[in-house]
């Protein structure tokens, strides 16, 4: 957090930076269970709404 603030990273930028790895990890968890996750499952797993999972604002 301090590093992000030191470099002037704003909340929206920080959120966008973390969203992709969060979705990737959720996908890996579903694959480990032997399933191909759909958008709804990724949304529930990450807590992101469906539009955010799809990369929409």
C-alpha cells in the first residue's frame, strides 16, 4: 500500500491492477475442481459483478 501511494497510484488504477490476477486465480481454482467456470461462477467466487469480470466498467 505504501509503495502504491508513494508512486501516486490511485484507487481505480490499483483496483484495475489487482482485478486480473484475482480472476485468473478464481479460474485456476475452478479448473482444479475439474470445471470450466462461467461468468456467474467467477463473479460469485471473486465478489466482482459480472461486468467487472468481463472487463467492462
